[in-house]
C-alpha cells in the first residue's frame, strides 16, 4: 500500500519525507525534487524568507542510479538557516544563557527568536495548540503547524506525480482563480499546454490584465500591513476511470481529495467541479450528459469535476481550494498574553503577504499523492511495468474503451 508521511519543524534542522509502497522501476532523481521545490518558492507576495532559506535536498534511501527500488524512500530537506536556530530548536537541553541574548542586529522580529512566545495569533494553531498540549510557549506549536511543512509534501508529491506520469500519462496543473478581491473571470480552464505559461506567471494567471490587478491587490495589502487569501484550481488530465469507489464512505475519491486539500495549512474550503454553482442549478442543468462519438463515450460538460459516485469517470478531475489570509498579520490583531492574561497585540514573525500562489503548487502535490494512492489500490503491482500491464488490462475490459 502506498503511504507517505512528513516530519520536522519550520526552523528545525531539516524536514523529512518518508514514502512506502512506491513501485520499483520509477525514474526519479534529486533534480526532479529540487525543481518541484523551486516551484513552491515562487509567487508574487512571497516574503524575504524565501530568498535566504534554501532547500537542500538529499534522497537517503529507496532510489539507486535514478530508479526506485521498491523499498521505503526517505527524503531530507535541510534548513540552510539551521546555524541561527540551533540553540532555540535543539533536540537536547541547552545552556539557558544561550536563549537570553538577542538573536539579530536590533530587528525586533529577529530578537523574538530566542524568547518564549506568549502572544498567540488569531487564526493560527498557537493558542488552541498550547491549551491542548499544555505548552507555555507558542513556538512548540507554530514550528510544526507552519506551512513550511508543505515543502516535505511537495517532495513526496513529485514522486507521486512521476508514478502517475510514467504509468498513465496524467498531467496535473493549477491556476489562481482569485486573489483577494480580484477574480479571474476571463481565462478558460487551462490545459496541460498552458503549464509553462502558468509557471511563468508570478500570480499563476493567464490573463495579463487580471494578473496585473492581482499584483496591485498584493501591493496594496502589503502597504496596509495586511494579508490576502484566495482560491486556486487544480486539474488532473488523463485520469483513468474507476479510481475510488462508491461501496464505502471512506473509499470515495472526492472524499479523499477533499480530505487531502483540507489538510493543507490555511485551507478553509474545497469544491469538486462546479460544486457550489451546481448547488444553485436545476437538475436538468447540473449534470454532465453522456454521448457516444467514434466508439467512445464521454461527457458533454464536466460540471462534476471528473468524479461521479465517488469514482473518476475519465474526464479531467477538477478541484477548487479556498485559502484564508495568512494569520501572521503585520498590522497585528488583538490577543492575550498567555503569561500575564493581559490584552495585547499578536506576535509577528516574518511572513508573506499571501501564500495563494505557492498554495496552488501544493494542491498539485496533494492531488498527485491522492491519485497515486488510488491508482495503486486499483492496479496493485510491485513495479512500474506491472502497474502498466494491470492498468492496460483494466482499461481494455471497459466496453467503450475496448471498442
């Protein structure tokens, strides 16, 4: 069974990804993973941290000479800033005097590095995490709750993406549908041919006038000391029929995708296909009519987002994901000091104005991980060749495909 997990803290020594059940014979290199991580670092509205923190990737196991072995894969993403954080984030006890000195050159945001954090941010895991686990320092919570963890997901997602690409030619792309109050109402749903253009856009938007409006929205929020959320769309093309199932509640593909997307930090909404729009349509306009052309069946539209009855139906799988604004707001919000009980302003650490653009790239990884898991459930097999053979046999058994 294909499984994955991550470990590590935002300012810890490294993030770790562990994958089990990856079939043998998959072509994958460290450069593939580095390229995926580089895409996650891009986007208009990113903060200074992206410029000086570099992702140093090492594949420790499960891959030899560019091909997977079928054994567990361990990937380490080192924190290039670790020397600055070694005392604060040390796994072993440290001399208390090391935590009493200022961390930077008078920058109040940096000085906070060595001090106990007792001013939890509204909208973040800080306060509830402190209460749940009995901590008196929010750093014990925020280091793991941080979206920095998604770098490990993107590394895992690249492995999953290659499984899909090398067995059934699945292509996954994403775009920004809205950023703050600016919505892209012009661009059509992108196709794999648009992947390069989307990557070249610093707001992942193909319409130039809308893209410029999105940049202006980010600039205005930055000047106002505020942050922005938005909506992204992730689409998987050439997904085989029959991934997922209707037979149990937890085997439904749409349920698994919703769970995967909701697990991303700052995500507050998930929509499959036309979702909320379809909820306002009459039945005669809500569903995708089936026609037969050239011996094959297909849907005239794709309002269902490629999933019917919890199963992929052969159309593009399309999901929209809503990100809330980042909870580290420069114009700090009201909170309480957990040490004194007094009202104060929330702690502030360096952050982005918006993480919607990299959020789109992260949704691609979660789409890939979910689809790869469902594909391997459907096909079985210990090697890429076995999976291809199994998938071909399955597809050839479907009447409209066989004919």
